[in-house]
């Protein structure tokens, strides 16, 4: 039974192709609760088998996630802000975002279940796109790359490349390092 489910998911990812993966990830990036794992793990597996290009899958997935996040951002910026502009909750969100917006925009997409919603407070607080886009895209590159590499490792089976494992660890270490540097800088600013 599990074998049939896995085969169905692999077939689904193959049927979607690169453009389909992009549009699926647009849905993942919005407020619609669609799990990215259903497509990215099988796509990584297919890349390991040589049936998809690893780099194209990765870029399509990250760009799709960013596009979905931008949909949320603009909906919150224009629609929700007009409906709630005088509510105290908006002022609280804006105050939080002034102090923690950049790190939140970067770390939230790396958190399952939270990443797709962080673009809403970013839009509500009018975070500049010059910060929102690179931070969100970088985080999505890391998250989608991590999921794709897990599928890739399963695809190569017993011959799992050490490079794939080390690459995932480097990505995770990079996130921790960047977050730590940012938090230390913010703490120093508050002391001054």
C-alpha cells in the first residue's frame, strides 16, 4: 500500500513537470494549506534517477514559493490593511515588524506551517520589497533545496552521495549562522 502511494506521488511530480511544480509551489506559498513535501520529495527522487534536472526543479520550486508569498504580501498590504487599518492589531504587527521583520521574513519560511503566512504581516507592515524578496527567496531556496535533497538521497539509495548529506548540513549551518549574527546585531542595537 505504501509503495503504491509513493509511486502515485512520483508519477504526480513527473506529470507536473517544471511548470507544474512552479504553480504547485505558488499555492504552497499562499495561505492555501498545501504541503510542499508531496511534490518536492518525489521531484528530488526523479532528479536522482535522471528524469528531471535537479537545478531546474530547485529554481522552479523556490520561485513558485516566492510568487505565492508575494500574492499574500500584496493581499495583506492592500486588501486586509484597508479592512483593518484602524484596528489595534495592525499597530502591534507594525511595531513587531519594525524590530523583527527581517529575521522573521528569513526564518519563517524555514519553519513548516509558518512560512506561508509570514508574508501577511510583512504586507500589513509595508515591509520594503527590496528586503522582503531577497530574504524570502533565500529562505525558500534553503527549504526547497533541503526537501529536494532528501528525495534525491532516496533516489540514489545505498549510493547516497556524501555531498548531498554535507550540502544539507551546510545549508542548515548557514541558516543558524546568519540567524545568530542577526540576533547578536539586534541585541547590540537595543543596548545602545
